[in-house]
């Protein structure tokens, strides 16, 4: 018997629906303060439908759109939970800055100088233009 769309999901059901291991959902709880499933006696997690929608958006941003954890945190800060849930429904994520994708600020041991940043930004622009051309070709 399948659950209805408004039913709460256990961690195993949510993980299966999102096609990620359960430990990934637990890890995301530590990295994203906005992921807070209900916890019952014994610590069992139950995800509301809106929780699953947000998780679906986080998964897409991380796995398909190339965002870093810091990038998703920043997107949440700047645009809110509705934007994350919309990403899970297939809405295109905003073009990420190089920092959101590559996490340049956290590169251990080496800082990028202004010239390197400019070249990286230029390369990102070229890649975005190429992606737009490919998207246009695929729409034909």
C-alpha cells in the first residue's frame, strides 16, 4: 500500500524517493540548518512533504547543478526555502557564481590572485554561453 502525497516519510522512504543513502540525509541535517525533520520518541525522523520537496531541491543543486554545500547555503540565505523547493520541481537554478560551484574561498593553502579570479570568471562565462547554446540546440 503506497502512502499518499501528504503522508510523512521515514528516513528510509525519503532516501529511497530521493535516490540517496540515509546517511546523506543525516549529513545534510548537519550542514543545512533549514533541514529539520520531525523527530519522535527514540529519535526516529519523519519528513513532511515540504521537507522532501526542499531535500529534492538540495539534491538537484548539489548533484546536477554543481553547487557546493556553501553555495546551497548561500542560495538559501539569499532566496529562501521556496527557491530550494522550486529547484526540486525542475525550475532552473540561477546561474551560480564561481564561488558557489568551486568554493574558491575555502581552497586550503592557496589564495587566488585577482588575475586568476578574472581568468576563472571569464572561463565560467564561456562555459555558461556554451551551455546556453547547447540548451537551445536541445530544444529544437
